């Protein structure tokens, strides 16, 4: 009896470990940030709170799509992940998941996302989801990441897609407001990611990935980060007028954007990994706060376009 119980417990632990490994393939922490940009876009498109079922379907579909894209990325990067200290614990490096299983899992997630969106939401959101995955896989992961210092600049378009997907889920079309939301995330991505890349520049160099901090100095990287942060701040203010938002959003956009800019300027003044991680951490807080402010502003004042 004891042996049977032990066997069951061991099997349960293995099953839990396998499940955790597959979840890790989806990069859940990245998905959380993507979904934070999806729901506020839906609220703005509706001019209020969309029906709960649509929000749930869009969030689940978006998580499936993003998870599939991330699983494809891990499959493609399994050779360089084992060279980088930051990624040596990933499932395909440790052997917790086989490459074949990871690839099948990625395809399954993308198919599930497309079917969910096309059947229960609309075709535009379905094609945007799959298109974002294709861009991330073919343009960023297979091409730009290993060949160009502009890899994350162009590749960031995939991470900006959730704003379009959320809008399309509600409206079945896109608008200037949706495009500006996309642009905010697109231009936010380089300073956000380059800050992290400064800390792990040696890892990227060992893997021969030409992230900007690998090919230029921290000061030069910081100058580029400042430029992109200024663009983000300008876009966030333009968005205030285009989307007809109010004081809640404007306050967060101005104050949050200025602090973001101050952080990047401080990195130029003190070019080191500690300051870079302060930019990285704050950039996440900033983007989340900005999009949450969109939703709160619309739900408070009942406006938006």
C-alpha cells in the first residue's frame, strides 16, 4: 500500500513538473504585460466596459497566441539559450521538454487561438493574433535577432499587437487611437529591452546576438533609449487628444512619462547595469500604469473613441 502511494505521489510530482515546464515555454510573465495592454484597449474601443464574455475570450485567446509565439521562440533559440546564464534554466535547455513536444505545443496554442478568435470573436482579431506570431517567429526570431542591432526595434511590433487585437475584438476594425496605442508600445520596447540587455550584455555577446549594448557602449545605448522615450512621451500626449481622454490619463501620461525620461537620462549620466535595471523595472510600471489609466479614465468619465 505504501509503495503504491509513493508511486502515485512520484507520478503526480512528475506530472506537475512537466506541466510547469510547458507553462514556462509560454513565458507567462511576458504574457501578463501583454494582456495589461489588451483590456484597456477594449474598454476604450467600447467607451465603457465590454461584455465580460468578450473580455474573457479575448484575454484567453491573446494568452494562447502569445504563449504559442513564445514557445516557438524558445524552440528556435534553444541553441543560444544554453550559452546564456539568464536562460539556462529554460525547459528545452534542461531537457524538461523535448524540441518536438515544444514545437507541437506551439502549433497547438496558435491553432487554438485562431479558432477561438475566429469562431467566438471575429476574423480580424484572429488574423492579427496569428500575424503577430508569424512576425515574431519569422522576422524577429529567425532573422533579425541574430543579424541586426535593430532586432528588438523592428521585432517589437509583435509585442505591440495586443493593443490592436483588443480594439479589433470590440470593433471588428481599427482606428487611429488603436494605431497610436500600438505605436506607444512599439517605441517603448527598445528602451525597455535595451535596459535589460545592458545587464546581460555578456550573455548576448557569448551567444553572438548583436543586441545594441553588445555592439555599442552603454552611453550610446542610453542616448538611443532617451530618443525612444521622448517619442513615447510625445505619442502618449497625442493619444490624450485623439482618444478624447481626461485628467486621470493625462496626469499619468505626463508624470509617468517624465519619470521614464528622467530614468533614461540618469542612465546616460551613470552608465552602469544598476541604473539600467532601474530603467527596466520602471518601464514595466510605466506601461502598466499608462494603460490602466486609459481604462480608469474611460470608466470614470464615460468617454473615449
